[in-house]
């Protein structure tokens, strides 16, 4: 009987440790074990901490803006070379996808495209290769939300300044990947079933805009988005030929080569913090300057893609974390590329707060500070911070397990003394 009780106590302890570890991990993803870099609502403290991190961690050029209630309340510029201010142009890498999404949604609102129609209905210059899945299930909605079943995983590669860029159809047929691999833009899983990040999907959306409008992609985006907002520093031009653009740096701050990008709609957009501030203000004022309705903007941040039941992607927007009320999402888009390009633009629609950071010379500083901003805004880590959330749970899980073991030892000692 005594051995049986000891055995049951040990099994109960193992179960308790497993349950507590699960609670600790849940707490990690809920922000229980993380401390914000500034008190909630204290913009001055957040700005001061952000400036300190930028000055100590950025070996290249960086530009940072913070909004409160729709207005800029703080800015900071780190200068390695050139004169950095709100007009300096930076490459934005995958942030370009949000610009493409806004262009697509303007065509949806005009009735020239349908979210749920097969993209094959609109394309004449190129079509998805035939495969084992139904390509007619690849819709505009699913391309925007990375749920179209495409398995290219692009990551588009760079082109040197002296290379001739391939045409759009050529890039769709034979894309240059950011890694040395043979990538193909094909439907490799059932559309609508799984989130799978696809740069190729946004190259298709670039073609879709051209087919729907009869215009060059860059020209349409300029007329639909840049010109109405007076975004005069924004373009898809080669960064090396833009006056007042940042030089390129690697992660050590050493000068680096500047590259061209064939996939304009996925990674070729360049802009300044000043221009992106105009875009944020247009979105926060319900999109009238963009020609988009409040309903369209709301739809863009409605969850379309899920991981473990959590909504992480809307129609072209990353959904970083629920707002404090739980009724909306912090949304926006990040971007990163070689050699050390990193961008993050994030908006809290409940209070008009927003975060903009453009970096050349650090591979993750914008996203790292963007994650701190989300934690400060919501009390929750963003969905990109999985590793950090798990690490934050290690110590609580360990301490709780030790406490449970101590209780087991005390129980076993008591049982041994009682002779039961």
C-alpha cells in the first residue's frame, strides 16, 4: 500500500509539472513573463529607450517615428553616412507587399477585381503551371493572405546594379530566389487550407494589377497611392539612382553593394519615414485620401490566415497581436533583406498609435523594436516573437517544477514518518 501511494504521488507530481509547464508556456505567449521597456502610455519613456537602443545597436543609418493619437510625438535618426532625416529613402523589402495589397484593394473597391474569383480569370500573359491541385481555387483573397497553396517560399534574390532585370513573366516562370535553390511558383498544397508565406503570390498580384488596369504596376501604384498622398519620395526605382537615398551597409556598418529587385510588388518599394507617415495618417483617418472605404480597411485586418488557431494575417497585412480590448489587431508589415535591410511599420487602430522604423545596417533592429512597441501597446508579444515567448517561459516553468518537486519530497517524508 505504501509503495502504491508513493507511486501515485510521483505520477501526480509528473502530471502537475506537465500542467504547470503548459501554463508557463501559455503565459509566455500571453506576455506574463515579459516586461515592457516603458510604462504603458508613457510615450516619452518609450522614445527615450528606443533612441538608446538605436544609438547603441545601429551601425548604419536608421530613421524612427512614433505616433500618438494620429500625430507624430517622437522621432530619431542614427547617422553613419549621409544626412538622415524624414526624407531619406530606404529600401523596404517585403513591406512592399502591403503597398501591393493597397493597390489590389483599390481595384476591388472599384469593382475591377473580385476577392474570391480565380486569378486565372484575369490573367492572359501568364498562368500557374498545371499540377495536382485545382488552380481555380487560387483567388485574390488567398494570394493576399498567403493561403493560396503556393509553396515557392520566395524570398527574391538580388540583382547587381549592372544586371538587366528580367521581365515580369520571366520572373514568374524562373524566379531568382534569395537562397541558392531552384524555386518555382506553383500550387503545392490544397488552396485555402494552410498559411504558407509566398513572395511568388505577390509577384502574381503585381501582374494582376497590370492586367486589370492596362498600366505598368509602378505607374498604377503611383497614381492610386503615392500621388493622392503626396508621397514624393516613394518609388520602385533602383535605390542606387535615387537622390538622398541611404547608402548600403552590412551588419557591421561596413559599406555594402546596392541591389535591384525584379519583384517590385513583393520587395522593390523604397520610401522615407516622411512618406510612410502620410500613409499612416491616411489609414488612421479611414482611408478617404487613399480612395478606400473604412469597410475595406477593416477587411484588410480581419484574420484570413491562422497558425494554431491564432489569426496572423489579413488581406496583405500582418496581424501582430490583438489590441488590449481584444476587438481589433495591431497591424502593418515588416520587411528584411540582404545585406542588412530591416523595416517595420505597425498601427494600433484603437488609439491612433503607430510605429515606423527604417534601418540599413542591422538585420532585425526595426522588427525587434517593433516587437517591443507591440508589447508596450498590448501587453502581449507579437506573433513573430515565438522564440522570445518560449524563452520567457523557461524560468517560470523551471521554478514551478522545482516547487512541485519540493512538495513531493515533503509529502513523501511525511508519509514515511507516518508509516502509512
